[in-house]
């Protein structure tokens, strides 16, 4: 399962497949964190850190962030565009810290199932230089095609809250607070 983790898949089935810290519900977990609600002590006792779950949340946050960024760019009349690129499963050093069994499995199968780094870069290049992407923003790209991300990534309230909380965390004024 680790190797098949991509933002698209996260997106596709976040609640069903991705183990989440505390409550198994990525969206609810993020919402609770960003609303400042504390986890009840009894519930906290059951929490356990999951690298896989944390990675999944970080990828969801990237997608939410990008959609919000595009929204703000458009609201400001900017011609700059922002898109999400899913490279697929790529044979990089990303997995070097995982459990050794997973590493062995990866070593044995990567040459069949994984993309090379060059192949993995193709959709990024497509987003950056393809004439088809000229002026197009807020897209989710996979295998050089526009596709849909998880429903939760289109939750505008969640996008807005991620942005607001990110500004708070890095200590900058949230200029987007006036933008709906
Ligand atoms: N490879 C894929 O299949 C794939 C698919 C979708 C998205 N991505 C995303 O693409 C981005 C670049 O990854 P890459 O595949 O190009 O790999 P990469 O070049 O090998 O880079 C991975 C980076 O992540 C750091 N890292 C790895 N495990 C970590 C951990 N447990 N805690 C903190 N840092 C850790 C590494 O730091 P050190 O070198 O210091 O360990 C390294 O700087 C990542 O955001 C990844 O999620 C990758």
C-alpha cells in the first residue's frame, strides 16, 4: 500500500484507505487541528503516530493549498496559474527511511512497477511548458492529463482554513482573509 500512495489515491479514497492518527478520518482530523479544538485526553490516549497517515495528510494539504492559491490568484486578476502534479509512483530515494521489509519489497519490484525519475518528471514538465496548459490553473494532473482529485480536496472551507492556519503558523498576515 505504501508504494501505491500518491496524492491522487489519497484523494480518491482518503477515508477508506489511509490510516489516520486519532480518528481515521483525515478531513475531520485536519478540521479539528485547524479549528484549535484539542483532542480529549481519553481520545489522545488512543492516538498513535502513523508515518503513512502523516504523509497522506501532507499530500492532501498540498492539493488543498494549490486550489486555494489558484482561487486567490484568480480573485486578484493574476495571470499566474497553479496546478497540482501527481508524478505517479517513482523510483527515488523517498523510501529510504521505511521499514527494511518494505525496502526489500521495493528493491525487488521497483524496476517493474515504478517509474524512473525521468518518467516521473514528465507531468511536471507538461504542466510547466505544454501549450495546452497555457492559462489553465487549479487542475490536478496525472500522466499528462487533467483528472479529478478526491472530493475532500474541493472543500473550499477546508482550503480556506488550511491557508489561514498556515499563515498563523509562519506568522504572516493573512491578506486573503477578505477574499471569500
Ligand atoms: N517518489 C514518488 O513515488 C512520489 C510520488 C508522489 C509524490 N512524491 C513527492 O515528491 C516529493 C519529492 O520526493 P522524491 O520522490 O523526488 O524523493 P527524493 O528526491 O528522494 O526526496 C525525498 C526527500 O524527502 C526527505 N525525506 C524522506 N523521508 C523522510 C522522512 N521520514 N522525514 C523527513 N524527510 C524525509 C529526504 O530527506 P533526506 O535525504 O535528508 O533523508 C529527501 O530530501 C515529495 O514531496 C514526495 O512526497 C513522490
